[in-house]
């Protein structure tokens, strides 16, 4: 038990450092939370002696998402809630990583934009499930993190570390997603199932969300099709590549991305922008009697 004071002391030091960085959300998930995930998404695939994963979150202003919901302009979201916010999160992750490295531990930051291996469409680790395991919120039907403070309006970044930190526990607050299914209705390419689910068990708690056809999601949000808010480009510079009956190979996806003109950057995000959970309704629909 002699390591406990060091664990608490280091965690307190980290807390002071992180909170001085003016983040809106943060937490620490134990590496045990990742049991049962795909091998390549387990923290110890990337760091053999990993003990925890740190997650940081920054709020997305409501007015930015309103432009996507109202279909006025994609540029506030693309610039401020995607490009700059992800860069800010990456810089924060780098600062936190360097803080722990200076303390004598190892730390691996993972990109905020949830970069995915085109062969598997899997991230390094799931930012969303890390946040849930750290106690920040739950997974909404739209596969995104919902928090009591901001609903869906946050972006995340994670860091894998071997530092002996005091970890949090899986979210055990009131339900947040009210199962309104607007995310299903607003996804014009039909990537989110209204009925089928995916689930995971963390610390004995089963988490469930809508089954996502990830390739369809990528197809719309990257901009291969104009079936979306601003997907496929803006104004006359649109394109619409029909979703193939047979799933394209990673090489074919890369070739399609390389052939896209610069104005065809996707900005669908309807499932994100229209999400406005009502926690009172969620309690009525989802809390056990």
C-alpha cells in the first residue's frame, strides 16, 4: 500500500496542471476498462505497461452547431469546431504528456480527431468510451459522448500513460440520451440503425447505443456524397458518388479521397448538430421503475 500516497500526490499535481490549462472536462479511465475491446484498440497494444488513459474535453459553442442544424453555412463548424478545436486539444494533450514525462513516466497522446486506420476504421483508443469509463457521461444513440454539462457539444482527446494515477469509475449518473431518434431520422444516408444496437460492459455496467454502419458514416461525412447537410461540397461544387453495393477496399477509399477536389470536404454532422437531449425525458423513458 506504500504506493497510494504517491498515486494521490501525482494525481493531485496532474489535476492542478490540467485545470490550469482551462479545459472544460477531464478524467482518468483505468486500463481495466478496456477488457474485451479489439486488440488494436486496447491501451496495452500501444504501451505494454499502460495503467490508465487520460481524457480531456473542450466545449463546442451551441451557435456553431446551430449553423449545421439550420443549414446556413458549414464554415464555422469546419474551422472552429473541427480544425482549430482539434488542434487545441492536440496541443493540450502534448502539454499533459510532457508534464508526465518530466515526472519520469511515459505518455502517448492520441490525435483528437479520432484518426482511423483505413484498413479497419478503428481509432487508437475510443475517446468516447474512455470518457464514459472515466465517469464523464454516457454514449448516446448516435455513438457520441453525452455529458450532463454540455450534452453532445464537446470534443475529446486521450493520452495513454503508465503513470500511477487515481482513476475514475464508469458513469453512473442519470440517463442523458432520451432516445428521441432524431440522429437516425436526420442521417440521410442511413448510417445509424433505429433498432439494432451495439454494447460493451465496463465495470459490470452494460452500455448500449445504436448500431452504426461506419463506412456509410464516413461516406457522407468525408464528402463522397451530397446526401447530407453540406456533404459533397457547397453550392455548385458538389459531387455524389453512389454508395457501393460491395464495400470498397481501403485502397479504393484512399483513391477516392485523393481524387476529391478541395471544395468537396464533407460537413454532414446532422446526428451531432440536432442532438439536444432532455434529461428529464431520458429519466422517464430509461430509468428502471
